[in-house]
């Protein structure tokens, strides 16, 4: 007999906001398309493409993949949009230090983390065709988290072509299908060019179809540089298949999984494998983006309140003299409250995150009701910008990464309070 799981109101609200953000993103894309069809706004097609590729389609894919894809390991990584990504084609035994030492000996360069600086640098290197040996790789996910680190080898000084491989540390006690235990999983592919993703229309690297070639190249480079390494192969680990990765590129593999044993690597501590701390507690970009948007919304409210009180704003003429106008007072309180919300979001506060999303949801619903009720249309000359920012806010804060960050922060606070109570 199936057990009914207890209903979780917080999870249900998060799911509702997640789906609402997808519907709101579709509405925003429609508004942007209508705006770009005006003869004087043809340049807006770029904005429409950006919204479609980086907001609408990713959120639609994320909603759909949560419905039809299983939430367990099936030998494939996932993209941040939930799509099936590259096949897992290498497994390793050893500590993190041993992995790094072996990859460096084999001539691989560790990829930079994805941040504003590295993103700007890879865009410039691609446009100018200049070498960038440490170029970051896009995040792929296994065990519900992105790769712990990645290595690469640039080919011919071209940022569009490179060998690269991502690594994930396995959870304690976790075993591969069939029972074999390894310390690390990895996915190696070869980037052959830069193009548009078939599924999201985003700019991305296109990979070579036969992923077994890259798998064999990685293993051969390690065997050549590290004589102590032993390699065993799990035959038919996954059924050989032809499929597509998250960018829409065709991939094929015979399904074999080599296991590289680096535990006897000399000159490197061979202690128990440890999960790298890099990025584990780092504030994710969606949380940072959402917190900044809320802070700017608070600043805008305070500026508007001050302009009403000082008579700078045109609406001030309609406000009688005397005590502070009620509208300015409400705006000032709202602005201060938004700043507290922003502070809470950036600290990983789940309540602040949810309240900020609910405020934006209310604003979006009011504007939609106004349009449906025969009110003025939303366009570039009215409140398209404000609506866009509210939708961006919900998309950012309802993302899996932002939600998980807030949840993890809450769990750590609960554990800390329990420890403190136990010591008292």
C-alpha cells in the first residue's frame, strides 16, 4: 500500500511561484515580441530573443522536466534547465588532491569558475578569437549540484575548440547501478565550435557527436602521465545509445565506463576522499541578482517618496501642504521594508525570499487584471520595464539554486541552534 507523503505548504507555495514565473515569462515574451514588431522598435528583436532564450525557454524546460524526467541517477548529467546533458563516461578512485595532481601531470588546465569576470573574458576571447586557457565551462548537475570543478585543454588557441571534463564527488556510501563504488564521476566531451542551442536558442559550445573519443582521450592522457594509475572498465554500464545533450547536439556512446584508480599516485596524500568545499556555501547568482533587484526597488521607492515630499515629482502638485503626505509615507515605509528584504535574501533567508516573490506576484497580477479589464496596454512607454523587473525577480528567486541556498542556510541554522541548546 502506497504511503501518502505529508503535504508541505512551503514546498507547495514554492512550486506555485515557480510555475507562475513560467506563465509570466511567456506573457513578457509576448509583450516584447509585440514591441519589436513596431517599425521604430525593430532593434527590440534582440531583447525578445534574449528573453526567449535565457528566461522563457529555460523556465518552460525546467517545469516540464520536473514532470517527465526521473529524479535519480541515470548515467547523464543535467543542465541548469533540467534537460539531460552529457553522458557520465569516466569514474575515478582517489582524493581530490590526487585528482588535481593527476590532471596537472597529464597537461590539463583547471577551468575558472563561472562569474562576471570569467563570463566577460570568455565572451571577449570568443569575439576576438584570442586564447583563454582557463575558460569556464557551463554548469551541469549530478546529485542535485553542479560539478565540483572542471579541467580542459584548448585546441589551437581557439576558445571555440577544447577538450574538457567535469568532476562530481560522490556522496558518502553512494554506489553505481550494479553496486560498484567510486569516489568521483566525470563527463568528458570535446567542444568543436560555438553556436546556438537547439532547445533554448542560447549561445553555447557545440560538442563532438562521438563522446567515446573524448572519454578515451582523457583516460589515455592520465595513463600516459601517471604510470601508477590502474584502469578497469565496466562494460555496458549504460545501454549504447544515440541521443542529444542539453544543447541539442547529437551524442553517441557504446555505454562502457572506465574506472581510473589514482589511489596509488605518489607524492600526494592518499587520505580519505573529501568533498571539495569550493562553491558549496557560495551565494548563487540568482539569489544575488534577486537581492540586488529588491534593493534597487527599495531605493526607487525612497527616491519617489523624497521627490513627493520636496515637490520635485510632478504628482507633488496634487498633494496638499502640511503633514507628510500619506502616499510619500507609504512609499518610504515600503522602501525601507524592501531594503530589509534585500538584506534577508542575500543572507539566505527563506521568508524574505518568499515575501519578495509574493510582492512581485501581486504587482504582476494587478497589471494583468488592468489590461484584461480594458486598461491601457503595457508597452515600452508605460510600465514594461517595471513589469519585466518583477518577472525577473520571481524567476531568479524561484530558481532551484536560490531555493536550495535558502533551505540549506535554514537547515544549518537549525543544526547550529540544536548544538547550542545541547551544550547549554
